[in-house]
C-alpha cells in the first residue's frame, strides 16, 4: 500500500504535468475518458526526444539494425496465429459492494472507487468469480459490420515485424544477427487503468526484434538485457531506483526461454519499464504455419537453413517518460523560497535553451531575438521577456531547460551573454557568437 509521502509525490507530479503542459487528461472538457491521455507542448517534446534518442542509439548508430513502420490494423489472422485472439486475457472480477471492476491478480494494488481512502481488498468477500477478459480492441473494416469484417487495433507492435520478416530479409540484404526496430502506438482495453500514464489503454512502444542463430540466443539475450539497462542509466535514471529482474521459470510466457524486466521505483511502487525476452522461434513458426509462407533463413556461408530465434527488447515510451519525469522532479529551497526543478538529462530535455533579455529596452530584445533565431534552427529553444529575471529562471527550471542565456547591459559593451546552468544555478559569461558551440558541447548531441 502507498504511504502518504508517496501519494504526495505523485499528486505533485500530476499537478505539475498539467500546470506546465506536459500531460493533460484526454477529452477533459467532456469529463475525460479513463485510460487515455494527451501530451501538451512540453510533454510532446519530451516524448519525441525519448523516441529520437532511442532510435539514434539503437538503429542509426548501428549497422545491424533496420527500421519498420507497420499498420495499426493488421489482417486479423495475424492475431489468431500469435494467440492474441484466443488467449490475450486478464482475469476480471466485479465487487458487489462498490460496483468496481478489477483485475483479479492486482486487486490488492487497486484503489476502491467507492471508498477513496482504502484499498479494494476491503471488498474481497463480495467479489464475483474471476472470468477471463480479452483486452483486444475490436473494430470493423469495410462498409458492413459483420463477422467477416472484424479486425483489431494492434495490442503490440511486435507481430507486424514478424509478419514482415521475409520482406525485410529480401529487400535489405541483412545477415544474421540483425534486428528490426519499430516505434508505434498500441492499444489494450485495460480492465482498470491507473497510476497516471503508467497503465493506459492507448500507449506507445519502442520494440526491437533481434534475429539470431539458435546457438547464439543466450549470448544475445545477455547482451541486450545489459545494454538496455545501461541505456536508462545513461539518460539519468539512478541505479538505486532502476532494477534488472530475471523472471523465475514459473513466470515465463509459454514461448519464452528467458525474460528479464527492467523495473523502476515509481512513487506508487516498483513496476516494469521494459521487458527483454528470448522468444525462441515461436513467432516465426506460428506465422509460417498459419500463412503457409516460408519464414526460414538460409546461411549461405554455413550452408544451413533454419528458423531464427528472436531476442525482444520491448519498451514503453509513456512509461519511460513517466520514469524520467519522476527521476527529474526535485524540490529545493533557494534563498528561502521553494524551487521546483526538472533535472532532465540534456538529450531528452523538452527545451534545450531559453533566451532572455534582462529588460525590454536598450536594444536587448533585438539582440536576444537574433540569438534565439540562431539557436532554434538546431535546437528547441524558448524566448521569454515577461517578468523579473528570477521568475523567468524559475519557469525554465520547472520546464527542465538545461541552459538560460541572458542578454544584459554588458552584452552591448563586449558581446558576451550570461549562461545560467539549471542544476547548479552557476553562471558564467561567454561570447554571444559561441552560444551554438557551447550548446553543442554541453548537450552531447552530434
């Protein structure tokens, strides 16, 4: 059960996300829709940066990876082959007292909708028997709603990759081991969405299917689980809060030879950020059987034909964004006042730099605007000339902006500006002609 301090932390974060334009409840003017969220101006930049950095590090920077962007609605036979139509279910129960509906295996972790100050476990004696609930979002393709037109919004991005394995192999001329990466939306009709954006009905995934010779599966499973853990650490998640947990044999999915979760200590408890699985050759075998199309790989050097094994690192963009927000959020006392600051790693910070004229006279706004125009051609930047300079610094602290450049009276004399660093609040002067070079070096962006 969450303690009051953890509740306070989460409430402060949720409030700040709405106030500063990171995340809004979807359809809020109509009362919202549970399990759906809208990303505001700062939130969309944060998500885009996370996806861009993931793509740069896992696709662009590698010679053994290619990308893919598959349709959200696929031929429903794909979901029959993968087992989603028949077994993509969660156990569901209803409470006769509070009328709540819950996942049976998470009932002790879910707040009671009737009694807000207690957990639903108080209703345990009034629960219906558990029944299986399929989480696929069903729709229809075509003019008529009939059995032959049934389709589904994809519950994961992986199956579109598997269905295109032969296409990628034929067109990209890749040799094993190699991977196919995809970023895209997925949809799950969750029984009880909760914990802000952590468990939603619409979310985004960053997935890799890395195809290897069966004899190399264990080696690459270890490689990817360690690499993916270190990626989060490199972007600022502390080793004290992020954990790599190997699944016990009884936890494994029927198709998996091994699975590890990268977990993070959120204010609401430890929960999964990403899963890394050795999926064996299950998926390609299933699609070969159901489609009748060959999914084998021929190694012309070893003169060997086989179905590759697959190592799958599967990450949630929204969960990653929430973890980075939780890690970045700090409250500090500065000269008797509370400072709220988001200490994002510069690579994922929504705004890279703010340009601030000290006052709106003596040519400072014009000079500041020229610097702003130069910066924004390369980096997302913000121009602010409203209010006292201290208040403007605080606004940028709360947005997570790493650097503020202030044009003041000395700028006209010697062509220098003040650079203020977010975390330490230290200031130094540099030439206004060196601003782009300074950002390039500090942001660690090539």
